[in-house]
């Protein structure tokens, strides 16, 4: 088992342009081994907040702590061993002439022994289905494949914490669910996963906790269930829960005993009741 | 109904890369778009959706080169022989990322750009800009800078810029893929509003949107159309869609899950309303 660190962002302030702060006192705690979804409109500060957790950005006000220690004096390269960031745009992190070399770049930079680097690269190629394109240049691949390469390249670093910034944008559902199942597996091994997404179906299926951002502040937090039920919060952040949640709510209002945020859960829940009625 | 777009047995391969042989990206695609139809085109990454879109204004193969077989007729015109500029007045294509299309510093200039290049009289340009911005609900945004708009607003500007060319056929290639939920809703509203006067090919991975908007659905897989028909029927084939890497609408998945577990086709609902009714009846039966 991996023991992930506890991350804490306290009253963070940050501005790309002085007159328009992107973070206005954001607070966030990521418990070890948590699968957390960060949601909110474009421009609400999700990526900006997440980039503070591994020192890619440094706050103008407030603090970030890793296992209780302030990270302001710790180099970003050092933090990257603890917290891996998968960028929204894969082209911001792909530099190598081949997919295989791209996967080895990080582990080599961290000074791992050659045999270990090689083993991780091979495992990454296998795991993400990249074997057949190992020698291709990342630039010659489709957007979807570049995205998977960029994720595999961070995964070979095996950081205890993964930040996934809209990892499924541009992927079809087959690739997206394959990818997310992979992170669910890493989560089960003790890794923390912070998922930035607009896809509420992913939130319902994978996240154990949701943090809602709006205009640079945290405006809500709770289990997916709690957040999806919070009408004013959803409206304020302009979020729409999955259709299945809408359906389950309607059925509950009509007096049925049914629950579930995903198709599988609602299906099981209904069948329990349905069979009772007919049994 | 007449076909505005007629694609007949279209095969296409991009120019071969060194060391990699030419591969057919489209393999015998035939389709018709009839006047006033909204057709949803679904397909996993790499299925050939965008290539097919570009074939509809002649960019494929005129700008891309490569090998082509078969025919694409746009309002009867052969897309291999007519200049792309001429075809673009009939078929407007909107892409996933609007920013790459922006060249101007104001919304108004962006939308006027196409008509100006047609050499239209100033009054005609002005009228088109006003109409196109009105059609996407951005009448108040004329003097704003495209760079400072939200994702949904940018995509609506991109649609307005295409509308100003007055095409009868609109091809929207993943227009909502990179937008947040609010932006998606805005763009889907615009598509709904454009529907009466345009023939629309909506390329997307978002089956919920297609289920609500499209008259007909096509599914492309490895360059071939493998499913075609009424959205109700196509989205009913939950397992097949999943095998093709596509996400069926959730309400459909629920009906499928229930039927599978019960071992009988007990449920056939396709939206929340129908599901509430059917499940309510079953539960009190």
C-alpha cells in the first residue's frame, strides 16, 4: 500500500492579472488516499488551486502544507515526486522524440536506476496500451493518444498523489472509462486522486468527495450525493447532476424507495424493491 | 425530400507518412442529409468523423491531398471539382476549438470577416452580422474582444461567423466538447434555434444531446457507418454502443440493466418522464 500525504491549502490568493484574482481565499484539504473531484465553471479556479498543491504556482497569500509542513521552501521538482500533475493540454508536457522515451523522462530525471526506469516504462506501455506506438513521436499521434501518453508519463513517476486536470476531454467513452478505471485501481492501492472535471457522470462514479469552486473560492463540499442534492449550490455553480440522479430524485418524490448516483447502483436498488413486490 | 448532401461510397486516405503505408480513414461511407434534418454523427476517437466533416466542404481532399474514391455532392455540386471557397458558402463547418479560427480583435469584425472576403456591399455585410449575432444571442457583444469571452460565448461567435456566410448546411464538429456545462447548454440552445432553417450534421460524443436533438443518428467506426436510424432505436442498442466505445444515454442504460437482470425486456423507456411512469407502475404493481 502507498501512504499518500495529507495536503492542505489555507486561504489561498493568487492572480494571473493583478486586477482579477483567480483565487480569493480558497481552502482545501485532501486526506490521504482520497478520491476528490474539483468541480465548477471554467474560470472558477479549479486548475489554479490544484497547481498550488505541487508548487507549479505559488500563492501571493495563504499557505500550502504537505503532511503539516509548509511547502513554500520546497522546490517544485521535489514536490513532483509527491504530487503528479496531468495537464489539461497534453502538448504542455510532451517533449520527447518517442512515446517510450517520454515515459522514461520523469523516472530518469528523478535519478532512478536504469533497470527500474526500464521496468516502469515497459509497465506503462503495457498498462496504457501504448506498446504498438512506443517508437512513434508524440507529435504524430491523435489528440486522444497524446492525452493518454501524457497520463502514462505521469503515472510512471508513481507519485502518491495524482492531479488529473480534465483527463477525459477529447477521449471517447471507451478510452475515458478505461483510463478512469486505471486510476480507481491506483486509488484502491492508496494513491490520492484529485479529479478536475465537468463530467458529473465521472464524479458520481468515481469520487468519494466533491469540492465546488466558484469565482476563486470554495462554495460547497460534500459527498457526490450531498452536492447533487444541493439545489442552490448546483444553480450557483451552474452544475447539472447526471440524468440518473434526476430520475432517482423524481422516483423518491413519488414515494419510491430507491437510491443510487450511477446506472448500476440505481438498477440494483430498484431490482431489490421490484423483486420484493413480485416475490 | 431532396438530399442537400449526398456522399456515395467515399474512401479516403491521408498522404502516407514515411515508413507508414497509406491507411484508409474512410472506407466506403454513403450518406444523405435531407433538407431540414438534424443528423447526429457519433463515433469513437479515430473513427473518421472529422475527416468526413472536412470532406463535406472539399477540404478533404483538396487541401489535404491523399487518395480519394467515391463522390461527395453538395447541393448537386461535386466537392472534388468546386473550389472550397464556393463550397464553404453552402456548407459551414464549426470546430471543437473556436479560438483557432479567430483572427480579429472584435466580435463584430470576426463575424464580418467572411462576408467581407466575399466582396459584398457594406450594407449587406452589416445586415448579415446583425442577423448572425442575433441568431446566436450575442447581439450585445459586437464590440467585445473574442479573447475575453467565455468558452460558450466564443463557440457562439464561431457559429455566428459561419452563419454570416449563409450556408444552408451546418456541420458542427464536437462543438461542445471543450465547454463547461453552462457553455454546452448555450451552444445546444443555439443549435435548437437554428434547426428550422438549416440542415445540421452534429458530430459529438455526447449521446444525451444527440438523443434530444437529432432526427436521425449515424455511427461511424473505423471509417464505416455501422449503425444508422432513429435515435430511439440506435440508443436502444446499449451493448453495441459500448463495444464501439460510445456512452449511451444513462436512462437507456438503466432500462438495459433492468431488462438484463430480469431476463425479460420489461422496460423500454428513453427519457426521465417515461422512466418515472414505467418504474412507478412496476413498483406498485
